[in-house]
C-alpha cells in the first residue's frame, strides 16, 4: 500500500505577513458567516446545517 506525506511545511513568516494572513482568514470567515445568515432554513438543511449552527459559528470567532 502506498502512503503519501500530506504534511504542509510552512516557511516562517515575518510579522507583517502573519498579520495580513490572519486578517484575510478573518475576512473570509466573516464573509462565510454573512452568506450563511442569509440562507433560509431549507437551504441550510440542504447543506446539513441549522440556524443554531450558523449562530454558533458567529459567536465562536
């Protein structure tokens, strides 16, 4: 059986790059939460989520 090493090795980043990366991650998560908030209960059910799941994501930041 063949196995693959899927470990991602990241180079150390300078503080500015780390800050920009964190900001991008936050912005992407915020956009996702906003999109999910605007879906109907039926649309959320189609993707396996509930309104409570979306609210939990909102407060988990």
